[in-house]
């Protein structure tokens, strides 16, 4: 019989890289883990490994480049568990995916903005009732040290595109969202924080970008799990970390007017069509 501490975690993008390490460690700590990814073979392989090691896991497949798929994933999570004490928005694409040519999602949004930011925005809001009912609970948004201020006149980068700009904008958007959501959740016993887990981890994303890895996925997993489980983070919310150290993000993250603009735009872009 699988061991369980009665708590459930969802980690998006957990069939590979740092997400996979986080999923394995949580399962080893007796969490029930909802594994998410696009590739069913990899997802079911990870679930089988976790179960063989005595853990409890279930695979949920979804392509987060389509908002309809994000909504379907939220429904699947709600069917899979009556409680969700931990949500880690880890899934993402790197600049190497669309380094030189702008690509769009199924909904017509710039691809990295859609996958790295909008998907997590929508999924989190869809799961908030479940998470609030499971409090105390935590949300962790996996962002990056690579950040660039959002140009609200060209959010979809139709006029000035580069893969690096697309990636950095999407990652800063996650941080603006984290600060806003922390305020919304004040008093609910649900906290939300964001982090740059480690620089140039040895992941598919980094290799696709043509960069030589300089840190390990284990180092990144340590930082993510500190935000997810660390007792010193209890009750702390709306913070940005570089690794395991609290840090300052790009100045736009602390601009309330920019956060309001992003929130309004995000709700518009993720509304059912």
C-alpha cells in the first residue's frame, strides 16, 4: 500500500528536469503527487517509478499552450483529489523553442507568454477554491532571474520579437502575478511565492537554448522545495527568491499600476471563447 501523509501536490511540467526531481522527492516524503506533462509515456513511466518506490502518484496529461487544455487539467485535478495543499507552477518553455521566429499558441497568443505565464495564471485561478478549502496550503511559481519589463503596447511582441525578450517578459509576468495573488489571498492561510531556482540548470530547456549548464536540477529542486515545505516560509507570501535567498525582482514587479494592467489583460486573454 502506498504511503501517504494525507497531502496532495500538483507539479506542472513534472515529467522531466527539475519538476521530475521535485515530484520524486515529494513522493518520497509521503505526498500524493499529481504528475503533469504533455508526454503520456514519460508521465506514466514516472508514476510507475514512484509507485514502485512505495509512493502515490497519478499522471494528468495536458498541453498548456491551449487555454482549453488548461481548463480541462483543472477539472481533472478537481476529480482526482478533494484536497490540494501544494501547487507548483513549473511548466515552461525556454527561449530556445522560439529563438528567432515568433510562434503563437492555439489561442493566438505569443507562445512563451501563453505557456510560461497565462497557463499558470488560469490554472491557479481555476484551482483556488480547492486550494483555499485545503488550507494551510502553498503555491510556488517557478520564474527566472531573466526578467524584462512588459511593454503593454506590444505584449504579444508583434513588432519587436526575440526569444530572449519573450522568455524574460513571461517570467516577469509570473512575478507580478505572484505579488497580486498574495494580496488577494491575505488571511486565507494560502501563501504564494516565486523564485529563480538555479542558474542554467542541466535541463532540456537550457540545452535547447544552446547554453552550457552551470548548475544541477537537484540544486534547483532544493530551492523549490524550500518554498514549498520550508517552515521558515510559513505565513510569508508575495516574495521573490533567487535560489533560497529573498531578492528583488525587476522594478516593474512593484508597480501597482502595471500589475493591474497585467491582471486585466490576463483575465481577458484567458476568458472562455
